[in-house]
C-alpha cells in the first residue's frame, strides 16, 4: 500500500473488529490522526453502544 499525504482511510463497523485495523493504521503505517477515521458503530452484546467511545481501551486516542 502506498501511503502519502493524499491517503485517507475511513472504516466503520463492529467496534472490537476495528481495533486491529486502527492499530495497523497508527502503529504500522504511522498515519497521522488527520488521515484516518475508524468508528465502531456497535459492539456485539452491548445495547446502546456509544459510537463516540474509544474502540481501543488500551490506546484510546
């Protein structure tokens, strides 16, 4: 994957499934926060999941 300043990644889905995606974008590809948005819209087994809550409690930024 060629990553440069024009790269933007948007991912949405089940919150726990997106944790490895977000970690890859942050820690492997070193994308700045401005170049990606990862949003967990639901979490399996949780009613009324707050989709604004961090999807990764270990790395919440």
